C-alpha cells in the first residue's frame, strides 16, 4: 500500500490484506504524517496458486514480498471454522519442477 503522499506502509503492517481463507478482511485505517488513509474490506482469498513465480513479489518492496516456485501447486480452503481456529485445505501438487 502506498499513501497519497508517496510513502509506503511499513512492512509490519503491509500484510493486513494478505488473508488466506473464506473471511473478508476488516476495514482498517492507517496514518501517515497525520493523514488518515481508510482501506475498505478486501475480498477473501480462499485459493493460493504458485503458477506465476513473481505473483507475490514486487521490486517496489523486495523485503516484504516473495518469489514462489512456479510449480502450479494450488492450495484451496475447503472448510473454515473460525470459532475453533481450524481450517481444512486441499493441496494439489504442481506438475512443473522448479528447475524446468
């Protein structure tokens, strides 16, 4: 996230929307130089797919992003029970090896 003044949200707070599950994020407010930036709720992200090795990486923030294998592995939330803090996932292994 980049504020209107061009400053980036610190790495400690940057993953506020990096949820994995079936629940949307909460609305949040961040502050930079006394100015409040409101962020609406973000959609849930129930599927992780590493087909694109650069999908979760950015040169703008290389210390708070990551490159993935690009194997085509997919992890999908099948069931989430928030009260119990449990999540059931289905993993489909990718077919492409990292060295290909």
